[in-house]
C-alpha cells in the first residue's frame, strides 16, 4: 500500500511530483492554452505551474480528492502573472532545453494555427467578460471542474463561482446578441472581418466635436 | 437531481456559446523534456525550503526564435494601427485638462450630487428592471508570419478598425435572481435566464457581480465603507485593487438601474480611487458627446508584453447622468456600451412607459 499522493506531494517527494506531472500535464497544458490562446506560452505555463506547485506544496491537505483543481488554480495564477512567475523561476527556465529549432511539420503547424484561430475568436467574446468570470468559465466549462472544485482552485466561495458563471452567461448572451454567434465560420482565413459595419463607425467619426 | 440538471444546463449553454478546440497532447517529446527538467529542478531543491532564484545575474536569454517573432510582430501590429484608434469615439487621451478644469474628485462629486437628486421610484418585488444598451465590440484581423518557404510559422491579430454594434434589451428580476429574466437581441430573439443552480437558496438577491435592485438598495451609502466592501469582495482580481474597484463600479453602472443614493455613493467611492482622471471631451458609443472619468492600468499579457488598459465612464455634459462606458487597450477600443433606456416594468417584454432617457 503506497502512501497517498497528497501526503507525498506535501512532504516534497520528487517522485510524487513526477506522478502528478504524468497525470496532469496534459490538462494543465490545455487549460493554459484556453487562457492564453497560445500553445507556446501554454508550454511555459506547464513548467511554471509545476514549479509553483512545488513551491507551495505545503498547502496541500493530506486528505482529499484529486489534486487537479489545485494545479489548474495555480495555472490560472501563473497565466495571470506570467512575467512574475517567469522571473521567480527564471534560473530554472533557463535550464529547460529549448524547443528544437523549427522543422515542425506544416500540417501540425496548420492545426495549431487553426486551434489558435478558433480560440482567438472565442477570446474576442471572452474579452467582454471580467477576468474572474473568464477564469471560472475556463475551469467549470472547459476543464470540467464542479463548482466546489473551482471555488477551491481560485480560493473563492462557491457562491462566487456560481454568481460569476451566471454573470458570464448573461454577459455572453449580450455579446452574442451584439456580435452574432462566436462559432460562426470566418469568411476567409483572414479572419473575422465584421460585415457592413464600416458605416456605423464612419458616421460616428463625422459627429462634430462640440 | 434538479439542481444538477440546472447546473449542467448552464454549463452546456456556456459551452455552446464558447466552443473551444479539442484538447491535445504536449508536442511529441516535449512532455518528457519538461518532466525530466522538472525532476532535475526538484531534486536540486529537495527537502529545502524553496527559495526564489537570485534574479540579479541574468544569464543569457535562451533562444526562442519563434516566440520572439510573434511578440515582435504583435507589437508592430499594434503600433502600426494606433492611428486607427484615434478616430474612435473613446479616445486614448493624452489630453491634458485645461487650467481651471475640475479634478476627477471634483467632477465625481458633482456627478454624485446629480445622481442623488434622481427620482427614487417605488419598485415592487415582482417587477423587472429594464435596461436597453448598445454594445460595440472590435473586429480583429489575423496576420500570418511565413518563413522563406512560405510556411506559416506564426500569427497575430490586429484590430480591423471595424466594429459590430447592436442593441440589447434585458429584463432582470428586481428582488430574486431565481426568477426568470430575459434578454432580447437586436434581431428580436428572446432568451430566458435564471441564476438558479446548485447551492442557491431561493430567493436570492444576488451578489456584487449579479446584483438585483434589492441588493443594490441594501449597499452601504458611505463611500469609504462601500469601497472597502468592493475591495474585500473583489480581492485578488484584476491588475490591482484600484483597477478592480473602478471596473466593478463601471460594471454596476452599465448593467442595471442603480438606486439614487447608492449611485451617488458609488461615484463618491470612485473619487477615493487613486489615479482617476478627467477626460473633458469624450463621446459614448451612441455618439453622444460628454465628459468622462478614466482609469489607466497596466496588465501583463501572457506573452510578457504589458498592455495599457484605459476604462472610461462617459457622462452627459450638462445633466451629468451616466451614459456609457468603454475599455481601450493599447489605444484600441475593445468594447464599449451606452445605456439607451432603463426603468422598471411589470412583465418580461414590456418597456417602460414614457421612455425614460438614459
């Protein structure tokens, strides 16, 4: 019978962090991508999340469920303060072997671009939300956490998660009403040109200064 | 269970509103590299209390060619388009107030006095507050970076200078967020919404992020107390307490009807936020000229770049009534809204009699 993972993480057992990484790196990577729309930045966020998790390991309670909500909460903070986290772990990051110089295959790259494009479109909508709402959406809608887990990850009350989600939904409806569905196909690969709105903008420009 | 089904419904709707790309693995080999690196790092710190590495001696930056291109290109794109922003209604103001112009605190004091003089309607628990706004959001154009062979190696976005703008009407329950509210889009499409969900004890008057009129009425009217309450509620969010307080107050103003005394207290609270400035010649997205107060903050983007974010609230020049708000990031308006009408009605879908302005 092995000592429970939480206890080992809390005790600072590197092997436990290895297991934690194996089980959660993918979830952290995708979560970071959804918060940033940038796969390369998401890669850095993976490293930073686990380095920060190590730094804060003593906050892990010995009893409890999956540590994933805790990690995703750290990812939110890492992304929020990317430069600060990067500064803190600069030496460690410097030692991380660099991404091998390009020859990514064109197909793979294209797929990455497509994902990023789709997400940027979503993010145009997300920008209309407040950060607290965005973070809750990323945790509850995309990472599949329940309200209690998201609350624990963000260090807020369950009621706060609930109200932010509810508010996010109301705001998104307004944005969708204003902008049309976010998942509509872009006209070109050139992305989302808004149609027929030049006039609205121009007429405003012509309003004389009083 | 009912509450679960409601929660699932809410999550499903959000998922539908915000579809995302499928999950993917870390690039081949990369996961292993990162893991090995992590294990090495941890072993060298094993058992010791983790101490931040000394950052004074900066080792040479490791090359991340692809990233550098992206960041540089994004920066250039934004700079190149800065001129576009100047034609927009909410301008990034390096405008300096003329001598003798009021300070932000003085202006906000007048705005608060004007707000306090507004009629205080009797509102029934079963009524709805009606808000009609026009919302404008920025269009974006995507740019690709190619290598010599023509392969796409990066992308970035710049504002197109085009905007979509549409009106939305919202009916929100006055006393209980568990009751149905409704929104109606510019095309006439109607949707019901409710805050019912797990852990919600009904009735519920909402919170600072989804307040009912009754909740707003219960807020303290002492500006300092109110600001402290906002700071406590929003602790840890936003670039800092000042920026987050300004955002919170702006959200309350644009989204609903605010009782006169609370409205006055919110503006007096805003006057206590350090860094609020006056923009003498502003215009809301409905094209109405006015005077604005603004708050500038910096937020760090994921790519490490710093973004200047300016939030403005626009007020009618003579009546000092709140007209609209907007956000400008790096000189580009990212979103803005203007209140066209608000008031109270008895039923979903009704509009206030006599069309109160603002």
